[in-house]
C-alpha cells in the first residue's frame, strides 16, 4: 500500500466525525416540523439498516484479515521449518555438502531482509533471492552420493528445496491486498451518513460531541486493525509500525541453526 493504515484510519475518523458535525449543524437549521418524533422514527429505522449492514461488513473484514494474517504467519513458520530440516539433511550428508549449506545460509539471510526490512517496503519477489534458491538446488544436484544413505539424503534435500520454493511462491501470491480501497470508501460513506443521522437529532452539548468523537475513533481503529492485518509484513517498516505484524523470529532462528 502506498498509503499507510494510520493515514487511512485518520481519514475515516475525520470523515465520520465530520459527518456527525454536519448533522449537528443541519439539525439546528431545519424547520421544527422536520424534527418531529415521526420523522425521527423513520430516520432511525432507515439508519438501523445502514448500521447493521456496516457492522456486518466490518466484522467480515476483520475475520478475513485475521485469516490472512494467520495464513501468512503459518507460511513464514513453515518456510523456516523447511530451511532447518534442509540444513539438517545437508549436515548429515557430510562435509561435501558444506558449500550447499553456505548457500542455504545466504538464501535464508536474504529472505529475512526481503520479508522484514528495517526501513523499506517488503520485497517478497526479490529476483536475487529466487536465483539464490535455484543456486542451492543446483549445488544439491552436483553432489555425488557415495552410497544409498547419501543418495537418500540428497533426494530428500531436493524435495525440501522444492517445498521451500512452493512456500515462497505462496507468500508471493498472498502479498496482494485483499481489501480494495473503493470498497473501503463505500463503507466509509455508509458510516458517514449514519453519523450524520446521529448528529441530526442529538442535543448540542459537549458531552454529545465527545461521545460522537470517541465513537468515530473506535470505528477508525477497527478499520486500521483490518488494514494492519491485511499488510502484516509492512508492520516492520519504521515509518509505519502498527502493532500487528508477522514476527521474524522463526526465520532468524533458522539462520542461527544453520550458522551453528
């Protein structure tokens, strides 16, 4: 995303609170017969439909974001596990597999830098990292097993290399925002109309204004939560550090295992 989740959440907050303020202003200038109890009942019933629809959509978005976050977290853990298992097989193969282990260590280091950069955007499809994985596979193919044991280990190592490539491809496919911004704009429009209806019949005092402000803040916080779960890798960026992000600990642990 080119726009941070915090920026979008602030836009949502000001839009909702602005709608409530507009409702307060319009309600003050409407003729008295527009504010009768019958009118209030019709408006409240209409806005109940909008409110229910908005609440349902936001809950679905949170559920979808949570599923996406769990899937990507699981893929990172699976990738780290496959790298550790691959290193174990290569270590069991013998000293002939030393260059392969060195290349695997370099690949894991590059992958951590791609997924969890300190000051740039994640680069899940870094061509250099993909070539390094191909290089690991080529080095395994150059091994010359001397017995059935080494032959089995090299075969299993090749299969794990393919598995690592599969997980990497899945991470690339998942690195697409599942929440279209136009759809989010439609939800924001519904909520803005809803908040405007709140202000239309509300009394004009500080308590009401504070309540509407806090309610808009709560909704914008929910939107930020959805956006953070939808872009968990970007949580590592220093300029936009949301509380929800994928941990790099499994991959860093894999690097330490290979190093030792």
